[in-house]
C-alpha cells in the first residue's frame, strides 16, 4: 500500500512537471515574435521545405513557363484593395512579383470580413496600410508602394497618372500592368482615361451587386474596346434585375465569387507577363449556372475618349507597317468575328429605353449583358470626360460599327 | 516682430504636441493586442460597418438565398488543409458556417507560401493547429474540431468514420458534407470508402501536378459515380503529360489555380446547403485555355466498392418508391445522357495500354481525361479495398455499361 502511494505521488509530480513544461512552451510560442522569413536574393528551384519558391520554379520543369524568375522584374498596380483587389495583391505577392503599387482610400471594416484577406484586428486601419503590412510579412522580396487616396479627384488623378507612368521597379519606368479592382463606375472611368492617355495595358475586373457573377477583361488601348467604347459587360445571373442597383441598397458579396474572380484575374496576369497559355480578352463567371463565357471586343472608332481614338489610329498605323503575314496572325489572335459585342440593358432604364435597347442586339455570347448604362453626367467633371450622348445615340453609333 | 516670433513659438509647441500625441497613438496601436471581435448570437441584416454578416444577409434581399441564417446549422468536414483546403475552410468560416472539422497530418512549411492562407511565421506548426488559430480569430462564431492525423491508417480511419457520422454541430449527428481537399490517391480512396459505407454526400476537388488545371465533383453515394466507379477525371492541360507524375518530381502549384478551385468548390457547397442556383456534379478548370467543362456521371454497377453497390441498390429502391413524375424530374436533374463518361489515359501506361484505352472512349466532354489509372495495388491494404482487376478488365467493364 505504502509503496503504491509513493509511486502515485511520484507520478503526480512527474505529470505536474510535464504540464508546467508544456505550458511554458505554449506561452513562449505565443509570446515569440513571429518568425518572418528573410529576403531571398535569387529564386531557387531547390526542392526543400524551406524554399518558398520551389513550387513556382517547378512550373519550368513541368514545361508550363519558360522563365519563371522573370516575374521579379515586373511591376503591377492594383487599384482598389477590396474583396477582389486584396486577394489579387496577395496572389501576386505569393507568386513573387517584383513590385506592387496599391491604391485605395477606404478603411477596413468588420463588414468586410465576409471576404478573404482582411482580419477583424485590422478594422479601422486604411486598407492599403493593412494590406502592405500583411503582404510584406508574407513575402519580403516584393517592393510595395501604397497610396491612401481616391484616384478620381483632380489632384490625386494627376499623381495616379504619374505613378503609373513612373512607378516601375526601375524608378522612372512605367508599370507593366494596371489592374482595376474597384467597385464603382467613376473609378473605372478614371483608370480607363489614364490608361488611354498613357497607352497603358490594363485589366478590369468586376463582381455583380448580387454577388453571383463577375468578369475580367484585358484592355489594350487602341487594339481592344476600352471601358468608354461600350457599356461594360457583365454575366447575367438569371435573376430579377429589378432587385439590383437600387439607391441605398447594400450590395451582397461572397468570398467564393470574389476569390474566383481574383483567381482568374491573376491567372490572366501570369499568362500575360510570363507568356504561357492563352490570355483571355474577356472571361465571365456566372456562379448560379457555373458557366464562363469568353469573347473579344474591337474598339469603337467613335469612342468618346479622344485618347482611345488616338490610340486606335496609332495601332492601325503600327499594324499597317508590319509585314502582312504578321498582321493577319495578330488580327486572328485579337478579334473573334463571331464574338462582336452588342447591347442589352438590365437596369436603371425605362421600359421604353429597354425596348429601344434590346432591338439592335447582335450576337453577344449567351448570358452576357451590360452592367449598367453610362450615366449622362458621369462624374463631378474633374477627371473624367462627360458622355454627351444619350443612350439612344450610343446605340445608334454601335449599330453603325 | 516680437509678436510674430511669439506666435511662431506657440505654433511650434502646438505642432510638437500634436506630433507626440500622434506618435503615442501609433505606438499604442502597434502594441495593442489584436482587437478580435466578440461572438454574435444572431446574424443580423443591419447595414452598418460593424456587422460582419451584412453583405451575406444581403443575399436574401437580393433574392439569391431564401434563408441565409441556416448556414449556422451546418457542419462541414474538410479533409486536407493545404492549398485548396485551407482557402476552402477560410471561405466557409467567413460565410459563417456552423461547424468545421479539419483533418490533416502535415506541418506548415515555407514551401507552402506560394499558395494562399498560411504565413511564414506559422512554419513548423501543424496545419490544423495553425488554421484553427487563424480561422477562430477571423470568425469566433464558428465551432472548430481539428484532427492532426493521417486518415488512411487503420486506427485513424476508424476514428475518421466516427467523427463523420457523429461530429455534427448537434453532437451525435453526422456532418452535412465532407470535402476532399487531399493531394493523393490513397486519401481520396479512404474518403470514398468512408462515405460509401456511411451513405455520406461529399465533394471531391483536385489540382493537377502542373498547377494549371483542376476540378470539383459532387458525389452522392448510389446516385452518382463514386471515386472507385471510374478513374478520377481531370481537365487536360494540353501539355506533354510525360512531364507529369514522375517519381520524385516536385509538383508545381499556383495560388491562382488553387484559389479558383477552392472558390468553385465552396460556391458549390453554398448552393447545395442553402439551395440556390444549379449545383454542379462536375466542374473542371483548364487555366491554359480558360475553359470550364461540366458533366455528370452515373455510378458503375460493377464498382469494386461493395458499399457503393449497396448504395446503388438502395437508391434504385427509393427511386422506385417515388411518384413517377418526381422520378423523371430527378433523373433529368442528375444525369445528362450526352455527358456519359469514358476513358482516355494520360500517363503511367504502356503504349499498348494507351492503344487499348483510347479505343472505347465514348463522349467525354472535350478536354477531360482521367487523372491516373487505378494502381493494381492500391494501398498498404489497411483501409482501402484492393482493385483486383487489370486496366483492360476495367475498360471492358466500362464498355458494357
């Protein structure tokens, strides 16, 4: 009996000691500063657990990408760091992009927690500040430049233009790509105007206010339709459009749809920058039916944006100077004749306008409609050219093309 | 002069004070413990910045989901917390799922940093532990249960079966859905066996080793093809398959492809649980060409898994007992006759086998091929039934269907 009692007491002491050790270790882990990784000079393909680039460099061995390291030489500007923009920036950071420029004027709110990336403890911080902090910890090899302002005011727009044309990795050089991840018409028009003026290639993305459809679009000034050439297109979600776009209505959003749109956007960026696969000119996502239409759009020769018209002229000139064979190839690559755009209105219009609009619709791929009509007064007028045409005039113009 | 000097000195003092206050505030913000949000008893649709559910509850107002709050009553098991599983778990957490069960035996490594979710400071922690910590901070309303083990060993498999059938939100009830986000054949076969035995509905997901294609698949035991009914299908990436699946080759991966697959997987989960849109039986993603094939597959009456055959019998009985009209509807919903599965081999087979295999191929949607052939010795034999048929026998069986 006495012997068993002693043994038991020993066992208790043993267990107590183990528990103390365990708690100490736990506490040390909680207290420890996060072990952020060190910068890495050169991307390595070495297959070891400690190499954050091994699975990306494997794309070369797999025959997908010829020169993956080239990603470190590129600069991408992400405008709008919300549900799509934040995930876009994170994907590019994890892929080891050279430099990211982030533009947003919003603050993180708990109401953003239904989308990926931001966390509750960041509520109240500016989105660009919170994003930069997280992204720098994820990959210290990426350069970041953040701008906590609204690009649509006169002064900021000028600064935005300057950073797009001089904010490249090699200071003074333009960025390689601008990504629009904004959630409103004015900001998209501002990006469109800047990129038309600068001849800057960009990609636009969007998610519908009912959260179940989205799209991405590649815009090459002068070569493909710009944002002002035609009302922006979205994938119709087969639901009552009357519930959408009403003043004061809080838009719905889902981490799934935003994640898919960010994924197909950055995939298109990688394919464009690293030259693999087929770069999509337009890719839509309808979550209700799981369909993903693609298409391409020619620019509108009567586009309201004079810089778009100028870019079109310059593109034509360049094309004319090319050897004939190449021109034909290029035409085939860029424009699919059976994918000509058309128009169909979905909201914020009278029945009469709808009637007028649904008449001339050519062969827009099944399920694609325009997101909204171009407002007759576009903005406060500071940065974006006003559309002086009525919807009917616009429709008539499009018919002529 | 004297007056101006005094004013200036006052101004300097004022500014110095402001600067000190500003720095103090900054420092306090940096030092402060992260302000994690409190639990929320009832989902609210109120449109205020502090409501993490406002944008999800808006899905009701938008006419997309009838009863969004119902998401809090569901339990989902995520098997594999890697590139797809971690993002899947995060999306479900942000959507406010009732309970998540996470299964993984792996540790976080820096080599995982090219995919979303995990961060460098988590390197060395078990994936389930690191994931639970992050997810709990993101949404404390979700219940978590984590299992840091390999489900394919005998003992763990028994425990896994038990948790699937009794780990629901209401203890003792089964989970509502199992999601396979694993990266190997053995684990998929183990999940398949468990779900066939339990009659548990599950969804499978996968990403190719060259990182540029993936798929999701809904499996309803007895009603659709199980994982053992036919070799798993993947979207062909139009690249040389000989570079894939070689022993010792490090697989490539991309945050984009993984993010898209997690997005379409969780979108399918939301549509299934909350009853909106069309649930996909199979959705593929080919990143090189941006195409997304869909299809459905009937179960194989000669499936090697006896529980699958039993479930097929039970399903047939249930169908026979239903009123005729409903049966017809169901059939139409579930099986698309023009999407019957077929077989095409891509790797690890001899030319003769390839020849034999490419003969009987019916009309598998363009671009879909099988991921790999079923190994003749499936596993160590502990948990998964062995396939005793040769490839040729399997092909012959399929022809008969």
